[in-house]
């Protein structure tokens, strides 16, 4: 009886395995039919949302992700137009991907893609190439020493034209350090003003951009996770996804839509 039971369990295992394979084959067939039904080129436009320079940088990262994906599929990638951001990335980018079922693959990508990371643009260091430093004799307190030495410092931030100066210290080194602190504060203020204006503009022309309205989130810090908000599919291989490995996300969206 034990032998017969083992045989029955084995046969049941084979049946279950066959059923799983059949379900997988049916799913694959339906996905293939959905792709073939949309066998057209895909025209894609990526627009940076609120977030200033980080948003523009994110738009370029997505641009590169789709370009790498198209290369992995041996599809043709054609850039149509790009508008560069002031510091980095793209304000907007439009391109076409031509190849078998390109539109079928990408039709579910429309929506808001959110990036969570530590901004590389929040660095306190301003490149020396972006500033001009002038020294001059201080006419303020300090007596003869202040008048005879060029201890006062004026720093001009070349990209923005912001000018700061300091002559309160007797040391040129100290005045320069104070100037750099002031310059960083001024530039942060300008960036915040720009972001507020951009958010205001985005609210007027884009759909609700609140957390939860995104179709996919890409978390790079403090951990790595890419998760699709519709299908629930996720991956901890964020760097691979950004390098163009997005097939599983595309398939999960097709399955979510048709199965």
C-alpha cells in the first residue's frame, strides 16, 4: 500500500507539473497575441517633473534605460528631440523605437516614474571652474593692516552671476571660507525658488503627481528596490533595471492587463 501511495503521489506531482506548464504556455500565448496585436513603432516622450536638476537627471536616466533596452532587443532607437536641463539631464526628450512589437512592449510604460535616492547635486563643494575669486583691500575695521593687505574677498559664481563678498576678517583665508558659505546658501536658495516655480508649473499641466499616483518607483537609497505599482512586481536589482533589464516589468504589466 505504501508503494501504491507513493506512485499515486508521484502521478499527482506529474499532473500538477503538467498543469503549471500548460498555464504558463497559455499565458505566454496570450502575451504573444497581445504584443502582435500592437506591432507598431513606439514614440516615447519623457518629461522631467518637479524636482529641479534631479528631475532632469532622472529624465536622462530613463532615456538611457529605454535606449539600452531597445539595443538588447535589437530594435532601432531614433532620437527625435531633446531639451537639455540647465545643469544636467533633460527637461524633455522624445524618441522612437522601431522593431517587432515595440509599441506592444512599451504601451504600459505611460505614467509617472519616481526616483528615490540621495541627490548627487546636493554636494557642498562648488567646482573651482565655476567661480572667480577677486581680492581687494578692506576699507572696514582693522586699521592699517586692513588697508595695506588684500584680505577682503569677492567670489562670483559664473553660471548664475551670483556675487558674494566678505571683508570682516583680517585673514584672506577666513574671508574666502565665509564667502563660500554665503555662496552655497545663496545657490541653495535659488534652487529652492526654481523648484517651487517648477512645481507650480507642473501642477498646471500634469496629472496628480502625489505619492501613490506613480506607475513605478525606483529606490536607490537607503536600499535598492524597483516596484511596479500596478502589477506589484518588484526587483532588488535596481542598477540592472536602469541598465535596460526591464523585460520582467513589461511582461508583468501585460499579464496584469490581459490575464
